[in-house]
C-alpha cells in the first residue's frame, strides 16, 4: 500500500445484515478453498 492509496476515501456500503450474510456465505466457499491451499496445520 503506497502513498497513492492513502489519499483514496473509503466509502461505506449500505446493506442489510441479511445481504451482508448472503454475500459472505457466497465468497466464504472460495476463501476456504484458497486458504486451505496456503495454510499449513
């Protein structure tokens, strides 16, 4: 993260808890897949 990123503004996302959960549930499958490849137990 360089200096160019420090001037960008982070915008709030307005969504319901249900929408957030649905979004998380959708991407969590892929996260688990990729995390499993790189994590060592």
